[in-house]
């Protein structure tokens, strides 16, 4: 890999700053029950994935190790495009895609975890345990429907998504322009 002298992509740096601001300083998820509000930043999302009730209610939901590990992963995802800016190789500009990939994977896992039933009930069984499981499943369904109306996506998620989408477009255009031969030379 060849290093460039010092031509940094200033617009990409601004976009990285926007993503960092959205991930670390602004709310990604907001739970609003009138007088009681709880906000979660992006680097805390994996704690929500591990324990949604605890993390969103504030009761035993901090998960410091998970938050630390995912926070370090987020910081590394923001540093990767900076390293990619220092190299001329066309594949180095693909590091611009990393923040978007981290957001997309986290969002997909969060969505899939939030849409799963917590209690599996066999509707054909007539035992007492199956009856209790069906009651629990109905109660969880009603409660999750009420909570789902109170959880919203925060401004930090939208801001970081815009910044990371810009980085994706910028990285793909840089990769494409670096792959095109210059001065009429053909491969």
C-alpha cells in the first residue's frame, strides 16, 4: 500500500465527525412515558439488545462490559476511514463503508430481537403449562405493543445515518475513480 503525502478528504472528515456526534453525544433511542424519559446512545445499543427491558427501563440495564466493548468497536469503526484516507489503493476507500455496516448490523439485530416472542406457546396442547404460556404470550404481546408506541428513534440515529450514507457514497465514488485508468492507459 502506498501512502499519500497529505491530501485528506475534508468532507469525509466532516461526515465522520457527524457520525461520531450522533453515536456518542446524541440519543439513538428514546423511551417516553410522559414524565419519565430514558434515552440510549448508539454505543449502548448492544446493551439494549442483550436486555431490552432492563436497558430501556433503567433497571439493571447498564451492562458496562457490553457497552465498553461496543463503544471501542464504534471508535474503531470511526478510525478505519481515517486510516483509509492515508492510502491510495482503491480498496482503502472501502473503509468508508464501515460505519454504515456497523449501524446496519446493529439495527438489524435490534429489530430482529425486538420482534421475537419471548414465550413460545403450543396452541394445540391442552396442558396447564401450555395454558399459562398462552396467557403469558398474550400479556407480553399487549405490553410490548404499548411499549413499542413509546420507543422512538432519536435524532442521533438519523444524524449518524445521514453521515454514514454520505461516507458510503464518498467511498464508493473514490474507489470507482481510483480504479479507472488515468491518462488513457488501459490494462
